[in-house]
């Protein structure tokens, strides 16, 4: 590690602040080096409150120092003069400096805070390479690769801080023989240069306020931590259970998606789309591709959420965001509470101030991702109260989608019909519809060839019954009605579904879930099958749909889509009306397609169609 040697007794450990990979590497190197002193780039005034907060980890905290607006720094920007401002140190388990101090406490290593006392702190940040490269390169190799692209800052405060840290390292070299200096990647070569400068002069510190520790609110941790709060919690759990956490920076993406899936299934219930492992694997591959396009190794939260939205929908993407920002631990307020936002801190003791981190990571880039959140209970109650029960209509894009599915069911059922009606005969002069391999092999000893004969007419279909949930509990599907076609390209539709008024998603827009449905195409006028006394012999919802299909269908065959094959009772019922059920397993169709088809949106009047697309997201 000759490149990182600042002096014969000082070894620099350059880090990217806020990076769990650098925190892991710093912890490993300190345990390997066994230094007799640890130096960190923080002012001495922060030592006591910071170390007290480190002892409370994994309880998060921040130590804030309010700026004195008395001109004591002498070079503050004029535009900031008079503004309430505070600098703070994030007590973040994945912060390399905090991780180093934590190791020092555990290993009883003396530590020193050697940065300059500055009243109005001005951070230096720059876009740096992805920290995941440390998995394949040493810290020395990583620092050497970045070194040619570093530029000296013209900020006078930064220059004075570099001089102070170099001066303090000289002083420490007198008393200690093996000093580990954890510092920012942007500063270490200039601290080394100042350390070797014979004409180095020690700068004068500013007068500063007393730092004060705060406990951040749980929903503020995203703005405090360098990593995602959920990822930080995974590192803490691995630390507590002595698990290997060397690959968590990448594996944590999988953990976030799986936990979000669990919460999504729990919250959405039957409305939730099925998210099998194969779909999660495809989502992870998509995240990888988006990350490589951005020239990174580890994905950002916006990348994960974008992939989740495009592959699994808005509801799941929202769960991914909420999961990623969940620390998963009960935060016990050890200090006065503070709420953090984008570059801001709000606390009773500070007021609302601009917050500047003394351990700044790479600059943040804020991105937009359009998601439709779930409405609040107050909004849902208001929409339910304003609902007019006399005006209902469907949403045309859903009508088109389900009609296309109905046509696909008809086509597959006709293929099944054709297969059932195929005959086999001996070859004479024509192979007709192809050689029947099975019968030919069966009679191989005779030397005869057998060919297929497919009838020209495979039968017609005008009715399909789709049973998505069978056996269906009538208590789960109280909404039962018959809808008639608005135009010749729509079917006559009878169905049972959940109560749409229980799930308002927008003003004049509610959502229900189909349990089963019957389609008749071309459309005809029929009585409401749920109030028709001629169908009261049916004992279940499924039998009522099948009976109505048998009565009003003008064709002999009826397509039946259901999870399992029709039982004897259903076949006997169809035979009673002179019909035949052509069964198609529901498993033949994509789970995501079926789940999307089951969701039906009810609009409170045709005028709602003009804005319904804003609230209806798949």
C-alpha cells in the first residue's frame, strides 16, 4: 500500500462517503492493519456527541451543528448570509467513517478527530466510479485509477481543511507509529502533498456552535443514509447474526424485490398479480441491463422502481419504493427528534434549516417516476358518497382486451374440437391431412401407412364461460349482473364479481374482480340470468353461468375455461340441454394476462371515460 502512505507512520484509507462497499473494505483493512491510532476527517467539537451516538447503533442518529451568522468564517457566500443553516454528521452504519469509529471502539483503538473547525461548511462532491469495483480491485488499485482524474479545488475553506488535517497528522506521528487515516477520496492526495510540504502553516479555526445529536424520524432515513434504509438494515442483521455480508450490495436488490412481493400480495389480496420466481428473474435481468446502460455496477433506486413498474405494474413499484425506504427496526428516540428532507432539517431546537452533510457522498440526481398511489381512506369515502347508482358503464380499453381474449378462447376451443373429430384411415392414394404417426407405428408389422382425415367443419362457437375462481364463495362475489353490448363488436356479458363500491380508485371510478363470466357473441338480448327464476335450480354461481350458456347458446358446443376439468354434474347439466362443454384449462393462459383480465373498472357515467385513464393503471 505504498501509494496510500502519507508518511512513514500514516496510511490513508480513501473512501467514497455513504458507500457500504467502502465501509466493508475499511472495516476489513483496519482489522488487518491493527493500527494504534485512527484519524477521521471530522472536527474535534463533534467527537463526544458522535461517539455517544455510535455507541447507540444500530439506532440511527445525526449530530448537527448550527451555523453562527456572525461572519466568523470570513468567507461565506453572500447569498447564504443570514440563512438558517446547519452542518451534520450522519450516524449511518454504512458510512465508512462511522464504520471505522465503530471498529475502533470495539478493538479499543485510540481515535482522533482532526478536521478544521469550520462554521459554514462547504462540501466538495464529484461523480466517482461505482464502489462495487472494490470486489475485484484493492483499495490501492481503485485509488490509483481515480487519481489522474482528481482536480484541486479552488475553495479556500477546503484548502484550509486539507492543511489542518496534514498538520494534525504530523502531530499524531510523534506519538503513534501506525496511524490509519480514513478520508474522502477527493482529499487524500492533497493531504499527502501538504503533509510533505516543509512550509506548511496551520490555519486558524472558526468559532462554532456546540453540536447536538438528534434522532431522525423513520420516514426521514432515506435522506440520512448513504445506502437504502432496507439495505442498511440487511447489513445490520448480517452483523448481528455473524453472516457473510460481502456481496450484500448486489444481493440486497433481490431481497428488496422479494420482500416487496410479500407486502404486495398481503395488501392486494386476490387483486394482486402473481409474481413467480421466473418473473422476478426477468426483472433482475432488466435491472442489470438498465444499470449497465447507466455505466454502473450497482443499481439506483430509480432503476429498480422503473423496472418493477414496467414489468409488474404501479402497485408493485410503490411497494418496492416503500420497502426500500423501510429500515425495519423500531427507532427509539434517544435524542430530540428531527425530520429530514432534501437538503433540509426540521427540529424544535433548530427550526427549519438548510442541512449540509460533513461526510458528503457523490452528488444526487433527482429523477421523476410517474406512479399512481393508492387513495387515502378519506378520498375513498368521499368518492363512495358521491357515487350515482343509476349510471354505470365500462371502460372501453378493458372491453377491447377481454373481447380479444374471448376470441382467443373461441379459436383454441375450435382447435380442440378439430382434434377430437380427427379420423384415421389406411393410406390409399393420398396422404390427405398428414400421416398419423401413432397409428402407423402401432401397425408397423403390417407394413400399412395411416393418414389423418380432418372434417372440413370443426363446429361453431358463440358462447364461452370463464371461471377464474372455482369453487366460488358467494360471499366473496356479491355483485352479479348482466351487461348488454354497446355496439356489435361486444358480447352479451353475465358475470359475478366482488363489490366494486368497496374499491374506489378515483372520482367516479371503482374496481372489482371477476369470479366468473359468460360471453355470448354475436350479442343477443337475454334476461338477467341472476334474477331469472327459470335458473333457480342451479345451486352454485358456476352452475348458473353454465345453465344460462346452455339455454341461450345457439351452437352445440360451449367453450369452458376453468382451473380444473368439468365434473360429472356439469357435464350432465350440459347434456340435459343438448350441449357439449369444450374444456380449456385456465393454466394454458399466462397468469399475468388472466390477472389483468379479472380486474374490471366500473365508471359512474360515460363522461368519466374522458379522464379515467389517469387513474386506471395496470
